[in-house]
């Protein structure tokens, strides 16, 4: 008899049993995220049949065209926490202001932030998509609860919608991978305590924006593309227009995802990606797997944003590549020491 599959709920409960002082609230939250992931997966897989592809006819706070599925995924997540007094406030890429639930007075020890559908440009062409989430302990219950460093996350992760639906999360004791078994509708553990390779062979960046980059960034990307077998170059480009999809690849294979800032005077001096519901949660997961996440000058988890939708440059992936990017970014000689 093969061993019983380890469901997400079982894995969470067993982790709770060995966590001193655990109340079970965080466990419930993580289980709900599993359910929300399944509901979003179902909506995505039937979107072409239910008329939910295409634009919603409005712009979000980022000034981006909102897709119908952005709205559907956002609603599913807002509903997911709107009962049981676990969560006080939620914030989303798709909402200008946080939603403070009516249950504020009765407790609700947590705040949850999410990017309901990452990789929006992939929505209508059946490309890879993801949902990114970050969980923090509540403080005063207001938006100030949210503007804190990435170290204050108690849990984070993502659901990846690709050929398979995957869920990866961390609570600070390693990063764990679950695969949705459509036959039973359960996320089953497929890899626990993921360990990211120290270095990789792939890089992901929108080179169509190279004209806007600072010379150091261009030099770094050019360096990866140089033909030098001894140092494992050239790297292969692996950009899917889905941050979650690319980061997940590098979590397994090694490599680096980059969304750099534009050079001073450029349209996006802080890059594109949002601190609280894209960069912080993925940095937590990647660091738990032995990788790194940097702005080029600062560890992403150290960043304290000054607004809910603040953006930062992001270099995330294997330790060697991210440290190399930091060296290029600070103009230091990128080639100290041997590279195997
Ligand atoms: P969304 O959350 O709005 O999708 O933005 C994030 C993202 O789509 C990433 O998933 C992706 O890597 C990047 O933006 C693509 O940006 P660009 O189109 O500039 O390459």
C-alpha cells in the first residue's frame, strides 16, 4: 500500500502541532487560501466558456487596464477572508484602498495582502498566471498595519496556474510545494523544504525595455549573454511575462528574474513591481529556499514601503546571480573570485 498522500490541510495541521503557541488561526487562513486558489483555477479554466476573458472596462489604481478575471479573482479573495473574524484588513493590487472588514472590533488577528492575478498580459492568451499572497499580524487594524518590512510577514506564497495548479508557501520554516490533484480536488505535497540551486543557467527580463535601463543593468544582462563556457555562460533567456511563473522556474532550476528601474529620468524610476503583494512575499519564499531578493542596493525584505502600492526594482533568484547583480549595480568589479 503506497503511503497516504499528504494533503495541504494535513501538512498545515502537523506544522501547527509543532509550533509553540500556535492558535490555529494562521492554519485556517492558509487552508482558505488553498480553497481560494482552487476557485480561481476553476474560473480561469472556464473563462473562455463563461465570457470572462477580456477587459473589464476599467483601470486599476496602477493605471492598468483591468481584466474581467482580475476582478473575479479579487472578489474571490476578498470573500475568502470576510467571515470568522480571522482577518481585519485585506489589500490588493486591484483595490486603491484596503478593505477593513466589519469584524474589526471582534478581533481578527491578521492582515492579508494579495496580487489576485499576476501576469495580467497572459490572461487572454492562456499563458501562465499566478496569485501572490502575504500574511501579517494585525497591529492597529488600519492601513498602517501594512506599511512594514518584509520581515514582519508570518506567511507568504503563491498559487501558479499552468499545466498544473501548484501552491508554494512558507511560514518561515522552509518553502513547500503542493500540486492540485484535479481528481480529488486537493493540493497534495509534492516537495517540502525546497532548496534553490546556488546558481542557474537562465535569466528573465523584458529586454524590450533595455533602452530605458541604466548602464550597470545593461552591463549585467550583457555579461550573462557573453559566450564563456568556463563561467557557465551564455545564459538562456526565460521570460514568460509572469513573475510567479519565472520565479517558480528559478526556484527549481536556479537563475534570476529581473525587473530593473529605468535610468534616472525614465518613466519607471522605481521599476514596476509592487513591494507589499509582489516583492515581499516572493522574497520570503525564495529566501526560505536559499535564494536572494534585492533591489540592487537593498535586501527586499528590509524595504519599508511608504505607500500601499509602492514599487521597487527587483532582482530575485539564485544567490550567485543576485549577488552578482548587486555587484554590477554598485559598479563594483563583477568578477571577484573564481566562478565554477
Ligand atoms: P501584474 O501583476 O499587473 O500582472 O504585473 C506584474 C507583471 O505582469 C509580472 O508578472 C511580469 O513579469 C511583468 O509584470 C511583465 O511586465 P512587462 O509587460 O513590462 O514585461
